[in-house]
C-alpha cells in the first residue's frame, strides 16, 4: 500500500469553491502543502484556488494514485466507477450515508464494494475523516492544516470524532506522528491492512489506534502479533462493557464481543490495551518518547515527601518495584547533592537545586538496579522549576532508559511542563500516572519474550484424529456420555469410565470392568436433578451392593417420578478427593478457538476465577494460562499439598487440540474434573458437547 | 478556635529585611493584604516595609491573637515562652528542626509542648507552611500572595510540599477556597481540631485534606463522622501500601496502619477517600461546584459516538447507571434539536449546535430519571466549542443537579475549558474522569443515610458482663479452650461443647454430656499438628467407640511423639455440614475495636474475601458488613441453599460486644465456625484469645 500512503498524485472528487465545504478544505489542504500533484474534479467549476478543475477524473490525462471522494452518497458509486476506468487504485471516501445510516445505506456500501472489486480499487471509509501523511505534507482530510512534528508514530481511529480529538490533542501537546488514518465504516481497508503495511514501514516505530469492533479476529491476531514482535501497538477499544456495547450498537453497529476473550486476544498478541482515553494518550506519549525498560525497577527522585509517598503507593498497586540504589549511586549523590535520604524514593529535600536533580538523574540512569526514573518536582519556595526542566532535558537527550516527569501543581509549573513537552520528555500531571506509564512500558519486554518463544504443538493431526472424526459423526446424531467420554479420552482427557446397566446383573457385572467403589446414577432424559429423586447412590463396593443399589434406584425413581422414561442405571468410576475444576473449549464468533480453565463448584460462580487462552497452544502457554488464576496457587503447591500440574496441563492441551482439529465442535466442557490428591491423576466426571449447527445436548 | 482562623492582630517573630527569607515573605504577605493589625519582631531590626519592629513580643503593648514564628529552631522555645507571658493563645511555628529531624529535634518539640501547656497556647506546626484565611485576606504563609477566589472550601495538608502544590493547583485552575492550613509535625493542632472547628463554621461547605498518619483514630472517627453528617470531607492518605508506608516512614515517621482498617474507618465515618492525587483534585472541584445527586442515574449528552461509548464503559466499571430518558424529554429533544439517537447516551450528531446542547441539557435536568449529566463535546468541523461552553454556563447557574463537562482534545478546546472553569463547571480532560466524579458524588447520599440511621446496641453492659470479667481473670493466668469457649458462649457465640477426658472412663462418660457423634483429639501443648500424629478421631457414636478411640489416640501419640506431655483427650461436639467461616475481633492500635468476618478454609487465604466493621455495632451494621463479602451471596440465599443469616449476625454482634466491653482482650478469633445447613445453627470449633499484655496462647 505504498502508493496509498505516499501517492505521487491525488485528485479530489467534489473539490468545492465554498470555503465552508469539506470539498474546499481538503482541496486547499492538498494544494497548499502536498509535495505531489493535485487535481480537482467538479462538473460545475472551472477553477478553484488557481487550479484548473476537471469535469470528471476521466478528463485528467496524468496518472493518479489516490482519489478523495467527498460528494453526496448517491453520486459516489458512479464516481468510483470512473476512478476504476481511469485506473486509480485507491479511493478515500469521505462521504457519509452508507452502512452507518440504515438499510439503503448498507445496500449502497455493498454496491461500492462490487465496483471496487471489479476494478481492483482499495477503499478507505466511507464515512471517514480521511488520511494524513505528515512526512509528505499530505493532508487528505478536513482536519486543521497545522500539524504537529513529524515522528515515527502511526495513528488510526474507527470513530471520526475520536480521530479529530486525537489530532487536536496531538497539536496541543506537541505530540508528533507520521500517518493518521480515519477508518470510518471499514468497508474495505481495516486495521488489518494498516498493521500489515506499517509492520514493514521503517517510518513507523509505534502504532496507536481506537477501535469499536474487529471483524476477522483470527486474522487480526495474526497481524497484530507480527506487528507487536517488532514495534508496540497501543489499542483502545470502545464497548468493553455491556453498557458500552449498547451505546456502541447505536453508533457503528459494532459486534458484541466477549470482553474476556478480547482481553486475552490482546494480551496474547502483545497489544498494549489501554483501559481508557487517559491511558491511550499518556501511553502514546510514553512509548513514542521513551525507550523500553529492561525490568520493573523504577527509581523515584523527589524534592518532597508527600507526592513520593503517593508514587510509592501507586508502584505497589501497579506492580512496579522500587529497588535500592547501588553503593556507587549512593556515594555520587551523597557527595554531590543536598539529598536527605538516598533510598528509594531518593529525597533531594525542599531546597533541591537544578544541579542536584541532574546529578542524581545521571547517577540513577547508570545504576543497573533501575530500568527507569520518575522525577517529582513540587514547586516549593526555592525550587527553580524551569531550570530543573532544562537540566532534565539535557540528560534525556542521551538517556537510554525511560524518564517520566511530574511537575506537581498548576500555574507555577506550567512553563516547566511546556519545556518537557518540547524536549520530548513524557510529563504527567500526577505522579501515579507516570508510574502507570512505566508499568505498561516495562511489561513490553515480557510480552516480546513470550511472543518469540511461542510455538504450536499441533503440527500434525493427533494419531486418533480419524477415530474421533468418525465418533463425532455418530455423536452428532445423538451424543451420549459414553460417546463423549470416549472422544475425550482419545485426545488424552481422562474421563470416568461408565457402563450402562439395564438390569441388576449388568450392574453387578459392571464392577468387573470398573474398579470399585463406584457411583450409580439413574439414566433418564426426563430427570434433571437425579439426587433429588433418590436416583444417585455413592460408594458401592461390591456386586451385592450394586444389585441392591440398582433395585433401590429404580424403586425410588418409580415412586418419585413415575412418568419418567428410564433407560437404565449408569455405573461410574468414582474420583477420590481433590480439587473440583472446569475445563472448557469453545469457538468464539470473532476469535475462533478459546480454551478455558477455572475452579469448579459453587465457590467459582461467586469468585469467577478463570482464565482463557487462544491458539497456538503449547504446554508452556497452558501453564501460563493456569498461573493467571488464583486456583494455580493451590495446584502448584500450597500448604504442603501436592498436585500434579503437568497432568492438568496435558489434559487441557488435549482439549485444546480437540477443538482446533475438529471444526464441527462448537464447544466442549468437562465439568467437574477432579484433580486428585492421592494418585496425582485427573478425572472428568461429566461432559457437555455442542456442535456448530446448534445440535446441543447434555448427557448423564 | 475562632481567633485562630480570624485573628484581629498578628505578629511575626522573625520578620526579616532580606526578601529571600521566609520571615520577609510572610511579613510582607500580612502587611500588604491582612485586614487586621500586624506587628514585626526582630531584635536586630528597627523598621521593615515601613513598619516599626519590636525586639520582643513583650515590648508590644496591644493585644495579639496569633504569633507566627519563623526563627532558627533552637531559639523557638524562648520565643514561645515570651508569647505565653504576653498572653498570646495561638502560635504558628514555621521553623523546621523538630521531631522530623531526629532525636534532638524530638526533644525540642517536647519542650515546646511543655511551654504551650504551661501557658495554654495552641500550636500549629512546627515545620509547616502556615495558615491562610482567604476571607480576611490573611496569608500567614510563605505561599504566593495572589490567591484564587473566596469559596466555602477548607484545605489542610500534613505535607508542606503537597500543600504548596495544592495551592498552586488552586491558583492555576481558579479553584477557590476559604481556609488553607499546613499541619506540619502536628505537635498540637491536628486534623481533629480543624474538623471540629469547621463543622460549625458557616464559611465552610467542604473540607479537603492530605494526611500521612492519624494518631488518635477513635477521636478522628468521631469528629469525621460528625463533620460528614453535615458536609463532605475529601481525604487523600499517603502510605496506603507497604511500599508507600516505607517511603512515608523516612519522611514524617508516620505510623504503619492497617490499610483495610483505615479504609473501613473512612467508609463508616462518611469520608470520601480519594485513591490518588487526580481523584483528590477532581473530586474537590466536583464537590465544591456541584450539588449532590439524589441517585446513581447519569445522562450522557454527546456529539460523537466514540467518546460516549467509552463513557458508558466507564459507567459500568464505576457502578453508575444509564437510565433511559422519560417520554417528555425525548419529545422535547426530538422536536427542538438535530439529535440522532435519544437514548442514553443522547447523540446530538457531529453538527450539533450550541442551542442543541442547551435545549437537551435543560430537558435532561428536568427529567426525574436522571440525577446528573455528563456533556461530551468533541471538536468537529462544525462544532462551536466556545459557544457551547457559554450555553452550558448559563444553564449551570440555575441547575440543581450536578453537571460534568468533557471537552475532548487539546488546542481547539483550551478556551472552552477555561470558560467552564471560570463559570464553576467541573471540567475534565477525559470522559471517564467525569463519570468517576459523579460516582463519588452519588455515593454521598447513601453515606449520609447510613450515618443518620446508625445506632449503638450496647447501651448497657451484657447481663453476663461480670461473669465473663471473672473468667477473663482466670483465663489470663492460663487460657484453655473450655474456658475461652465458656466466655464466648456467655456472649452468645455458640461454641462446640467439650470435655477433657483423662482416661477411658471419662471419655465414655463424656457422651452423656455431649450428644454423639463426637470428635476426639489429643490435648497436648507439645503437639501442633494433631492429625499428623494420629491424634484425632472423628465420628465416634457410642461409649464403646469412645473407649477404643481414647486408647488408640494415646497409643498413636506415644508411638509418633514419645516426648510430648499429654494432658488427656478432648471429647468435642461435631458440627454437621455447612459453611466454614472465620469470626474475629481485635483492637487496632489506631482505631480501637475492629470486627472481622470472612470465609474460612484454604480457599479464603487465596481469595481474601473478608470485611471489617468498627463501632458503634448494631445488627444492621453487621449485616452491611457481611453483605460486602462474596460469601454473603451464599449465606443470603444461593442456588436454593438456605442458611440462617440472622444467627450469624447475632453471633458476630456477641463477639463485637465482647471486645468492646472487655478492654483487656487484644484479639479473639473463632476459626473455624460452621454455619450449618441442616439445623440453621452456627457452631465455633476452635478459638484463640490474646490479652492486651502479650499473653498469647492458643489452646486445643
């Protein structure tokens, strides 16, 4: 998409004489600043801004790389058709009145796509703000013409208004960028295309974007991961709550996405997920102007106790560490400054001089205990805030570690803050925000490590693939617990053995196959709560007890549930004591296969202690997933109790493989699965299987 | 303390000729602006700023209400002595060099207090910034002389630097106040004195403070509660984490306080606890300029989808509701504006006019579905941001509901933000911050209700008070489970019955007293893990089994633990199945009695699902405390299971009463206590009692 971002020539279809109109603003922005050739198209004008105007693109003889279209919606299809004939490969459609505005608009958008496909045109929008390439002075948007500095940052936004706000913020804060893309309705070009292009673009070191929906989740993951391996991607997503989703639905018809799945998807693809607008803006500045720290150790340098205490509080809640300075650092600071306390925070006292800040900052940057520095400057009587800002600026230019600055106050520190912004030092109104930015930057290393090590353990189909494929065909017609349990077992998910006994004899014989003690349960589609009708007997130890239990169960059910049709009694292996878990796998509508692990039982529904993982799956990745839960503290050793986590990891791996290799499965859940104390084994006691075509059944 | 805040005359001891010195700045601030009389004291000067200077306060003939002392620390005691002789009742000691600076400083501070006590002087500081009464143009501080508008807001800060930052912030943001007090070392005057005075002061509608420690927690609670019943108190506390506490310790020697206890204390006394500096500043503005909303229903008015979606996301995470507009509101907006979507958020479209905002805002303010409004203005092409700010300002003047404004962006909205600040409209850089401010304001109602209804159920001592007092004396010499259990039972905490059997016969006889099945456990101080040495046998149903169990336990212990001294075997009542809980009560070093409730067992240590309560105790309050835990969802009905919460509430009330009425108890814990399924009863199975004088023992 090189010609899209850096065209040699561009035309504006709908160039206008009226300075109030978008068609004028865009044309003016291009004519006045763009380094390439600009053509205007308007059937009822001859000249605008001293430029010749054409009746149609077909009249223009020169080659045109990009067309900007800003005419009424109903005229757009014809204009696009002409672009096609002219051989233009990229169209930026500013006009509104498409899928965002009801059924006829959606039809119109469909038509655009048909034309585009016919001619091989790529479309940005419709219903968008346009495109800016700051490096080429290309402002094909109706944003103000004064742009901030050129930096290696790319910005994209699905919402036009949010895009306008981001641009205005960038101008106000002197936050530079290279490309700005307003995605609008995303009829064709989406965040996926942008990330693919920017991953290879040496003019980009960082991408920042606002999205409301993601259509092809699996493709997005793949592209975002590839991008993240090279450069950070900061994302803010609207509609991350039920209320937000409702609000979004009336806005861009964004799809309701499972929020936890989305968070996991971002985490696993290395995306820096901003929680809100303040995060997005502040992280954009931090990632753009600071290098990435190598660890979580932050040094705090301050001239006041109070705000440093608050910064330390923030460190704890953000998981940032406050190591002690090394011996040499202490010595340098002690000998050259008025510092009162050289721990961490390092307190330079209320009368700290600009040189004290400089010397301390330089010493700390050399100290391998620290990966970043937060400077707090409280405007006290002797504090030369502007000079301190200048000293910090000098050090920042050579610094190889990130620096965060908090000038605390209002009027007295306004100028110092400006100095910081001009010198590309991330400056924060409150100390806790600087700590938060450091935390996000510090997490980047771990993420890249994780992505580099990632591997797919399912290179070849499971040896039992064919067998299971056949069984699934049978199960589709009528899944039963024995069948599902067989399928799971074939993929290394150990399930309790069962025998369906139709009479006393069969019940007794079952104990030859299944090692007692066993549990016996009535088998009937009509009975939901088996225990309540006396349909379950536990701890059966021998044949005599099995016969007795069979009779008792049938009797109970006949008495309590006379109308139920009974298929027999299930004889089932019993688990010994252990942890009750849920193991699940499902296909997410957007992101595809998702693996789930969590605590089972009544507690769990209250605690909601679970975690998710997305492909590619490996035992290591599954371990990371388990470790995200509180349950993992028990599983990986707690109070002397020993479980076998490897057995659990392998079981989950089997479940993951089952859903990845068999697209006909929509979801499969083993609940409860017991991770047993005694024999270090896991045993699933019940399972549910759902097929893609809404053929849902729960058995046993 | 009327004369302290509004003195008629004031003297500066240490008035200086050197414009760089604090003694000059303060003297100048007073001479130039203060409405009352000002005197300067300095033995080596005759005239400063055209004012006669005295060698000592004793030379001044007029009456003096307040002395400001800013001379070297070692000279302060003598100056204070002279203040006493002169009959001055309030001294503001700016000088540093006291308890904040090591042992000799602490000694010096002690001496100050002795002098103060002798003469009845109240001291502010030492080591503080001073005092400002903006209403009287009294600036007895070395803060800049240009002060923001006069408003009914009082500010206090324990940290001087934080105080300076707050003042500078107030000046920058045009945030008005009446009093500003820098507390410094709090040798005498503390936040308690301020709140007591301000509660009755009609010039104060709101107090905002920064604290690092609270010495007399119980008194603070009492005063804060009384204050909160009338006006909001916003508090930010430094050192709310382990890291922050360590940082604070090197700063003001602040006491390490149990963070959860502190949070509960604030909650119960109606304090608005800010989480960080951004909270403190933004909430100060919101509470100062907005009325209190009557419910949690917020309306969002916007001209852009994206930021409104993000605001809705924030509503969900802050627990703010987004009700639908009423029929009439919809009609008014539909007929008079260009609104695209009249749900909530109300979307006025990108080309919304200032009048659209005004009309919609007015309609929404009249709608009883809403208690507050958030306005989002994204600077789009047609958006007249400044005019919108002016329209909002007009409506705000008459509004009886809170209004929060978010002009989104940078340069283009800077002027509009200024208009908002000048017209006392809380304006936020990001929409999520406005939502958060609304949430805190909306919680204020519930808090006042809660405080009004609060009552103490322990008006007279428990009928068993004397009996328990006697038993505690015995227990102090050697607490045993039977004794502790007796004490608890006498205060309505049901404990499992026990008999200590010294031989087989006694074990068998015990079953006459305790209804089987029973549990039998070895009784020995030397054995920690009774189960591991075969010292516990469960489910003993009759005398024969009791004899057998006695023999078996003694045998096991002799074999596995030959050196242990064994007192006998305890025969104990068994609980039926139920929930395992922890019930505790302790004396906090700062806040006094604290009641604790939580889930028991291994899960709990992982989940940390517990809640606390402070006096006064009532069954209603204890219910609120239980309801704060996740455990309460099970206790108050879950999945058809029924427990008896009242039994639990009454048991906790008994435990609370025990610690409140018996000061010799430091802590008492019943763990586990079983809330049983079947008989709707609760039963404590073990208990631990600790006396105030470190006489700790655990029995059984």
